[in-house]
């Protein structure tokens, strides 16, 4: 009996109170929250954030076209667009017509790095934040369910900020992608006085301009399937974060103060 008493004396039972029967640190996992709307939505946000910034950062495309030199030589040019899509710095190609002709620089204009980087930044922040929030939901549920309700308020305000970020980043990336498609359509070759405009396709004063090449023909203006998917996923993330606000609002003290009857019924 004395041995059992001594052994029991080394055990430290967790201190519980009537207000908090499961003190912080004694709950291993509370996966039931994942079946609630706020937990399930967080899991979806985590997944679609990875898909969104991954599809943007992994996207690349190619523009191919031919130029006809004054001596009749036809040369095929290729430009590759990869993240972060600084076309004016990554794409320069030197073309020489004949053996003694001057080098002609062909570099598509455009810097879409800010739009793409903002989109990827928002996706990475969302991915890391949702992972941290899910850890709090599952492993530290007493902190979130504390009577002070400070954690739900922080969760709600942070979600508002990220929802605005997703809307802004998706709109910016969609605009940047539209500009990239326009550049790779080949219009810059005519605007930069590299090739003459098609008959009836340019301004009247263009006929007096001296062009570097006699003709240009775009063979491939690029493929943008993955980039289009990333834009759709960006707006989908905005929908997920904004639609989750209602479920988070119901956890805050603001909602509890507007519905005191609910607390009395739960008690």
C-alpha cells in the first residue's frame, strides 16, 4: 500500500475547473471541428491555395514567329515566358540578316512580375495561415472556445483581410495575363517598327517608316490553359474566404451579444 501511495504521489493530475473541463494541453486532437463549416472551409482553403499559387508559378508558355530579312532570309524566333514573367528582361533575341548586317534586338515588352508575385504571395500566405489555423482548431480548441472569444475575433478579422487580398490579387493577375496574351499576339512587332503593318491594319503614317524586316508572321502566340485555371482558382479562393465569414462571425462575441438567448439555452 505504501508503494502504491508513493507511486501515486508522483502523478500530477491536470487541474480542471467547471468552466474548462478540458484544460489546455490535455486534449490530443479535436477532429470534430473539421466536420463543422468553419473547419471544413479551412481545409478547402488550404487545398485550393496550393492549387492556385502552384498553377501560377508553374505556368510557362512560348511565342514563336518568323521574320523576313530584306535579303529574303527567313528566321524563326522563339520567346519563353516563365514566372515571374518579366518579358522585357528575359526574352531578348539578337537577329542578324546576312553576314555583315547589324544585330537587331527583338525583346517583347512588358513586366508582369508584380501581378504574378502578388498572386503567389497571397496564395502562400493563405496556405501557411490556414495550416496554422487548423492546428489551433484541432489541437488547441480550448483557446479558441475561451469565454473571452478573442481568438474568433482575430480569426474573423484576418479572414476579411485575406479575402480582400484574394480579390485584389486575382483581378491583378487576370489583368496581367490579359496583357501578356496581347504582347504574345505579336502587335508589338509592328508598334516597335520591326515589321510593317498588314495592309489596312496600321496607321496612315506607318507607310513612311523604315522597318527592320519586310514581314513577320506569328506561328504560335502561346497556350494559357494553366494560367486561366490559376485565375479561376484565385476567384474561387476569394469566394471560399468570404463565404466563411458568416460561420466565423457566429463564433465571435459580436454575434453572442446580439443573441443572448442562444447562450442561455446552451448553458
